């Protein structure tokens, strides 16, 4: 098991990383504005579940394939990018909501969760992060290496879930404020589509 000092250092570093907005933050905000607080929270849970998958894969060495194989890296990278672009194009093609009606959310919490899991699992940069970053906090002198890796991964996943949930909860008032503007409602699909396409391009342009 990692020592208290190791865990404290790990938590501090992860908190620092969370202060830098990334695709997960943007995805959570987008889904919250689009589908409400529940959709945003479920998006955060989906991202955390995707991180758990990467944790388990990295713990047994599967993520090493992405570090050593350029072909595997490119395949996963472009599949993930294509998925995000697909979501963006789909949103761009949706008909705008009628500003005179209360309009139902365009995404359900369950769908937001599934899409977030897929987006996070298909992000090769996340796999490389777990493989390159987390071993720095694993020490053979502190016991079973696999268990240490697993504990650190679970801590990261829990922090990620809390962080994204907090974002979703804080964005809700912004969502209510935004819905007051009929012009933004008309362009909601276009804005969301552009955000998803931007996320896809960001993943596609990541360097190995």
C-alpha cells in the first residue's frame, strides 16, 4: 500500500492537474448546459469509469502497447477523434429548439454516461498519462506494486468523479441563465456541435 506521504503528494499533484481545463471539463460543461445537471453528473461518472478502465489496463501492462506501437496509438487516436467528430456533426444537423417552448433535453443522462465512457476510453492520451505519470508514485519498498497502482488509480478516479460532479453542479445556474436567450437556444446545436468537433480535432492532433 502507498504510504500517507505518497498519497498526499499524489493528491496534491492531481489537484494541480485538475486546475488545467481539459477535454473532460469541456465535455462535462457542454453536457450540463445541453441536458441539465443530471446529464452533467452522469458525464462526469462516465469519464471516471473510463479512467477506471485505463487504470486496470495500465495496472496489467496493456497500456504499454500504446507507448511502444505507433500504429496502435494512431488507430485508437483516430477512432476516438472520429467518434467525437461524429457527435459534433450529429449535433450540427439537429433542428434548433423552438424558443417559445420549454424544449426537452437533447441528451439523456444514460446516453451522456455511455458517450462519456466511450470518449474517455478511446482517448490514447489518457492511457499514456496513466502509464507515464502514476508509476512515479509506486515504490517496490512499499509492498505489492500492482496493489499500489490500483489504489492510486482508484484515488484518481474518485477525485475525477468529485471534480466533474462539482463542475456540473456549478454550471447549472449558468444553464438556466443561458436558456433566457432565445438566440442562443436557436444556435444551441451549432455551438455544441462545434465544441464536440473541436474536442475531436484536439484528440486527433495530440502528439505521441
